[in-house]
C-alpha cells in the first residue's frame, strides 16, 4: 500500500540519516543493484557499522576533514561507494584517538560488525567482503516484511 511504502521510505531515511530523499531516488535508479546494498556500501555507513564512530554524523565529519582513505587515496565525500576488496583506513593522525575511544567504550558497547565487512581494530583498516543481501542488514524493522521487500524490489518512491 502507499502508506506502508511511505513509512518504509521514512524509516530508511531515518535509519540512514546520512541520505537525503534525493539521494535515495538517485540510488534507486541504478539498475541490477539492490538499494539496501548500495546504502550499506557508503563509506560513512562502513565507519558506523564497524563501530569506528558512534554516529553517522561523526563519520561524515571524519570524511569531510580528510581523515579517511580508500585504497591509499584520501576521500572527502561521505557518499563514496566502497567496492569489494577496497581497503578503508583511518588517517594516522587520528588513529590513536579512535583506538582510545574504542577501548573506553568497550565495556558498554556490543561490537556487532555485519559479516559483509571485515575490520582490523589494531590497524583500523577494513574492507567490504561482499555485497550484503537485505536479510543480512541490521535494520530496526523486521527485514522479512513483505512491504520492505516490495519496496526494495521495485525501488518505489512517492
């Protein structure tokens, strides 16, 4: 139904607070690639999912200030899409800060990195192992929802 599609669209926007409706629509036009997979491949999402940052906004800040490298190239665009095998690395100038924050938050934080990412917390280097399926993404809503699959399949936007 239109109401449930609108609700899912809003949930995705809230969940990926880093993505505007315009960006969602642009991503939805990419053929033969699941929208959820594209959203999970953003570098800011990677930093958040691997617990290197506490929020998507913090990830965007690190990226915009040039503290993130992909395959040894400094990036400044948080929507940069990671490819399988890309090496994502934190700038040496802030590695110690990130490690200290990770160690301090360990007792309170449950580190739960999705299987499609691999991260070395000692070196603060990670990679995308494969494109995730919708069932593997830790959504705050039930991923088996018929409406979510329909939304994903048809990439419907109102």
